[in-house]
C-alpha cells in the first residue's frame, strides 16, 4: 500500500508535464480551427466571431489557465467535430477500444506464449521455424493491410464474417451497459444474441491485432525460456528426475514470465495506440479513430483529452506491471 | 460440477448458439430490414442543426430530412433519367399556398401541420425560425443574404396561419432562397424553453436534438458512428415516406463501403472513389446514378494580383497547357463533364457551367508564354486540399507534367484539409485546385461569388474587372425586372469575359455518384447533393 502511494506521488509530475506538452503541441499544429469550423462560406468577420466564441483570440497563457481550471473540475471541453463533450465521448469510446485491444492481446497470448515455449524447448525444430516465420510475417504486415485482407477474405469472398460495421450487427441492440465491454455485459445480463453478435464482430479486428502483436510476445517468451532452460536449477530439476512437463511449466516458465509480462505491458500500450488503423478499417467506434478525426480537423479538446487519457492509462499500466512483478517473483522489490 | 465439465458444457452452448440463430429473431430481423434503409458514408454530422456554428455538410442532410421549409421544389427528369429537382417549379411544403406579389410573398400554412412533439405549427414559429437564420451569423446568415433576406423586419406574422416575407429589393433569388436547407421551420416554443441567456437561439439544444415538423426525427446519434432516424407518421409536408427507419453508419474505409454494397449488407452509399463507381457500374449488380454537380466546377485558380499570373497571356497559356481529357480519363474514369473545347465560332450559351474554347495545345501555350515575356517559363507552386486527395493529387501531377512542357516548373504543395481554407482565404496561393458549387443554380449567382470585384472569399483569384462587374450587376438587375434580352446579353458578356481573361481555368464539372441496391428506388438529385430519405423505397 505504501509502495502504491509512493508511486502515485511520482505520477503527478508526469501528468503535469503531459498536460503542458499536449497543450503546447496542439496549439503548434498548423491549421486554424476557427476557419475550419466557420465553413466554406465564411467571411472574415464570421471567422473572427467563431474565434472569439471558441476563446481562441485570447493569449496562450490565458487559454491555458482556463483549460487547466476546467480540467480541475473534470471538464475536458467540447469536441467541435462531433459536437459532444470530450469526457462523455472518451467514456463511451474507451471501453470499445479497450475491449478490442484486450481481446486481441488475449488471443495473441493464447497463441504466442505456447508457441514461444515450444520453440524454446524444441529449439531448431520445425516449431521453432514456424514461430520465427509467423512472428516475422505478423510484425512486418501493416495492421490496416492485415485488416483489409481479412475483411476481403472472410467477409467479401467467403461471407463467414459479419459486415465490418463496428461492435454489433446493425440490427442488434447493445446489451445493458454495465462495464461497457459488450462481451462481459451481455454475459452478465444473459443476452445471448448480443454476445454472439459482438463476439462475431470482434473476431476479425481482434485477429488483426493478434497477428500484429504475436511477434514480440512469442520472441520474448522464447528468448527468456531459453535463458532459463540453460540455467543450473533446471538442470538440477531434470537430474532429479522430474518429468519434463513439471520442469518446463512449473519451474522454467514461472521464472521466464518476468520479461514476458514487461513485454505484455508494452504491447498492450502500443496496441491501444496502434489500433487507430484497425478501428478505421472496421468502423470501430473507439478512442483512436476519434483522436485521429479530431487531429485532422485541428480540434484541440479531444486531442488533449486523448493524450491525457492515454498517459493515465500508461502510467496505471506500468504501476500494475510493477505490482505484478512482486506477485510473480517475490524477490523483486519496488524500492529500487 | 467440475471445472472441466463446466468448461465443456459452456463451450457446447456457445457453439450451438453460434451455429443456429433462433428463427424468431430471423423473421423479426427480416421484417425490420425491409422497412429500414442502411446508408453508409465516410463521415457523419457534427451538428443536427444547420444554423449551428460550423455545421458540416453531413449535418445538412439531417436538417433537410428532419425539418420542413415553407416551400420546396418539384421533381423533373434529369440528364440520365434520374429524378432531378426542378429549379423553376416550387411546391408547397409547410405552406399550402404561396402568393408572390410585387414586393412581398404571402404564405398560408397548412392548418394540420404539427411539430414532432405535437404542437401546431404557427406563423410565429416561422418568423422565429427565419429571424434566427438571419441573426445567428456565419453560414446560415450568409446564405439568407444571398437571396436578399437580411433583416428580421422582413418577416411578418399576419395571423396564426398566414405569414408574409417582405422583399428588401427586387431579387429573383429571394423565392429560391426560401427553398434551400437554411430557412427551415423550427419549433420555437420548444427551443426557447431550452435556450439560455448566453445562447438565446437555443443552438446548444438543436445541436443534439431535432425540433422540426419534418418527415424524420433523429432517435439516436452517436457522433462519428451512426445516426438513426425514425419516420414521423404525422408528417403533412408530403406523401408519407415508405421507409420507417434510416440507419446511417459511418464507415471510414472506402474499400469496406464497397464490400458492404457488393455483399448486399448496405443499401446506399456515396463518397466512393470514381474508380469504384465505374467498376461497380460495369459489374451491373448495383444501381449507380451519376449526376453532374449543378452549378459546380472544379477549377485551376491563379492569383491575378501577383506576377506572373497578373498577365492574361500567361493565364491563357496555362489554359492551353492543361491536359483536360487526360484528367477526365485518368483521374475521373470518365465520371466528369468536360468543360473545354467549345467548337471555334460556336455561340456562347446563356447557361452555366458551359465549356470554354481552350484545348490542350502545347505549341500555342508556348507561343503565348513567350509573348508574355516568359520564353523560358518560370517557377511556381501548385497547391491543393489533401482532404480531397483522390481527385486532387493525380490532377495536380498531370497539370504539373503538362506545365513542365511549356517551361513552367511547379512544386506541388499539399495542404491538409484543416488548413486549406485558411491558406486559400489569404488569397496568396499562386496556383491551386479548388471546387465551387452554388446551391442556387443561376449563372449570375455563380459569378457574383466567384468573379465580382466586391471580392467575396470565393473570388479566390482576387480578380477585379470593371467590365465584369458591369455585366454581372446588369444581369442581376435584368433578372429581377424580367428583362430577358438584357439578361441574355449580360450573361453572354460575363461568360465571354471570364474565358478571355481566364483568371481561373474550369477543368471539369464533377459528378455526384450514388450506388444503391437494385431493390432501392426513389433516389432524387438535389442541389445540396445529399440524400432525400423521404422518397426512398425498398422493394
């Protein structure tokens, strides 16, 4: 607990830094939001009118002051492109992105970790080569390409997959909101048709993210397993006649998990950012496509809100991973 | 139950559920599918009210279908057999009768008309709505002004169901301007209830809610994702629409929009690349309707205030160097109306857009450039809006190549969508690609904005000519007084002058393309080029 508090205090300067930098960066972007939102038929006066109503005519420091004071009250401002408060939008969209990312990540773990272990145990065998090929191919294909390819094959040609139209079938209604994760919500409420529909919709985008993230996880598992398998306590375990299953799973894998978990944290955070393109391809109503849209139209508030949310997520994730270390390997102490 | 057994049975349940959907749901789905239109497009509205600050074009589509105007247009048959709005024929929408006098027009409102919350539509609502349109500033006020509708005093409540518009001056655009999207009639009491001191016109409320008497109402809107509209069964503005529900989904990837259409999942889509439309058309599985933009032209603009484009000979040389046909073939895949190559000696039409007399003729261009004093050409930049890169980028490259042949070396300057307008409005870009299209389809309307010396923001070239202003002003006056002979003379005058001086080179008239399933009918082309849901039918 004390450790957590200590870590929390370290987070604050980080966040202040993020707030200042994003504020300055968004203002430094080319493009004039007032002119953009005044529309094609705007006169000079109406552009100025809009500039004034957006508060963009004031000096930067005043704008920053009002931004921070609004932020302190939990108000992230209004998006001009979607016309809705940024906080509500992020609240509605974050679960969509998080569900997709987690789904992709879990899928990836389920495939990559056993693959990595097998590759390490049977080093140089055909499994090892498969692992290498799959990982290399996955990481070298850009996500939007994999996404479009999957849509083309499984939706357009084979017709197995539903239309790539977001989280649910167009004619299905969303489950009662509890966590915002459709899979969990529909299970909790026993809404099978929504569960089926959202699972079907998740499969292709989840697979796209999975293919992309296989490489780091599989390679890291393999490398770290190899190191552990070569160490003396494994040799001792083997020499003592333990069956190889126990040796690999109980002794080797547990010790090899530490770097894998670190990698997982990294993969998760970059997936959250990288699924912008996947969201575009699958019309996924997530946070990434929201931020990109806002960036294109120099809509400051959502961009700032997005970066801030990501920063908080990232920090929280790091904290979680640090805590996990202690669980996996009690020798790790956080004071360091 | 043991853990393993539980997992097994859960897996079995999931598997059966995935394989066989209960048939009850299927029939219900099929039925609702029949009465629902699924529309997919790249982007969605940012505001449900066209009077709002910075409402984008998809927002116009919502306004058009959810609000009524006093009057609207009749339909006629368009260039390729599609239904096409008739700019000269008006039909009543909320009004049941229109009486146009010399300096005013009187409207009788339909007595049965009610807003979607059940309150009757009165002349007071009409006045409040039009007052709002001329007062909120920005685009709506500008558009009202285009029809000489500028002051609240022009809108008079005669009695509960009678309403009068007083003309500020004689202007033949006043009545057509009452049939565009902006002068929509809003439920004034409902909006006033939700207005605040800071926001007297209730723009915040109408941004999120529709408060009209129109054929549809927005029942749910998730910005950037979908808009769901339900039919208003009490609509009196016209025959009750056949489609009960519209689901409008935003699908950013053009490839997926096409796949959705081809698989039969989506009913209608527009905003596909021209190449896709051409391929879909030749595949023949879908209905593709292509209509030239009314009163719209994609052009190559030149800044005439600064050298070298201040010299008309240089501009003519550019006009002779543009590879017009190549652009239409390679960039538009034929989906564009040529705006070049009028036969020599052919008479100028009293119409706009119309082709100019220039052809791609490199020798002539070189000669003109030499006469202008640039025998070795010069260097300049060619700018375009990245937001429309599918058309703009290849067009720019073709023009760059062609201008290179006469010695004009161009650097291509790609400007992001959010910044293009800012740059264009500064009026300093030497050479650029842009589109202009006017809602009101009258030649003088186009010329007032694009060529008149009062230098509106659409006169992106900063073109100034006393003769041009005289022709345009003359045509406006003649149109208002019905002097046909003078009008025709002046229109021919300004068209000829625009082609002689060539401050901007018309490249082509773009097409508005819509793809729909074979069982969908009732598509109508409107000046705003968005969909009118009210006529759409699914067989």
